[in-house]
């Protein structure tokens, strides 16, 4: 498929085109007003400066754009088939606010972790993608590991099972609280063998691979959070 065809299908590309056209139109109106009465131009400039300085510093805006540009190539997915095992845990990208609660950089958790599966294939990484369930652009909040049905899922680190339940999106899942308010989540399991309140050691089998919840095939959605901020598991386990 050509690059131009891919761009037409990408909602971000469409938004960019629309924003560019609106920007050109607005600049034209402002210039026309400036060279006539100038009052409308002055009102727009004052309103823009007031809004921007009230909520954001210029440095914050520059940093945000730099980060988005820096990570665009890293997390932009190649064209993949939706039949590859993946789940629907994405945070839909509706605005810059959607990035709240997500960190693309490595932070110090103080917790040593290991991969929760011995035999797997990475089917979807952390970051930007087109959701396999919704078809919408969003941020995938974990690491999808395709594996055979019933494969044992191991605790990535020692801790306490604080939740072992079912969710519409995650299906059967286990949540483990580790040191330093670090949490690991294991979703789309076929069944669970860990229960809330259990103390587990690194490598203990806590559940089994399945495709429950919003899922397109047998896989484990592995998620890590620090202080309730979603972070990239690839930084903490060896893939």
C-alpha cells in the first residue's frame, strides 16, 4: 500500500490537513482586518495571548510538541492485520488531555521484573496504534504477548494480589501491587489461579493465557503502572 493511501486512512493526517486549512483561513482574515480597521486583529491577538498565558507556559507547549515528535516514529505502528492477537485497552486519542496518566519515558520503579511468559510473540507494543477493536487512533497501555491458550502466566515480581476479577475490556485479569506503589496487570486470561489477598513470589503462576474481554486472539496484555501512571513495560523486562 502506498504512503499516500496510508496517510488518507490515518485520522491524525486528516486532522492535520483540516487544522492547516483553518490556520491559513484565520491568518487571511486577520491580515485583512489588520490592513483595514485592525480592531478584529487586535481582539484575536489579545484573546490568544490571554488564553495561552493563563494556562500554559511557552516552554510547556514547546516541550509537549518536542515529545510528541520524538516519540511519533518510535511508537507509530507498521501496517498490521487486525487478526493478530491484541486487546482493546487503548486510551482513545481525542485531545492532548488523553496523554494524562501515560509516561513514554523510563522512570525508576525500584522493582526488578521478569517477563511473565516463557514462550510468546510480541503482537502489539506500548504506544500509539489504531485499535484492533475500535479502529480508532489511541494509546495502547501495555505490551501484548501472543501465546498458546492455557500457557501459564507468571508474576513479573513479588507482591500482593490486590485484584483478581473480570472487566469488560480486560476480561479475566490479575493486578499485583509491588514495592514503591508499582503495579503490574495481566489481562485477557482464560482463567485465574491467584486470588485477591495472595502473596506471590517472582515466577509464581497466577493465571493462564486466553482471549477474554475485548480481544482478537489468545494473548496476554501485560501492563505496568507507577503511581497510577502507565509506563512502557519494554523498559523493565527483557523482550
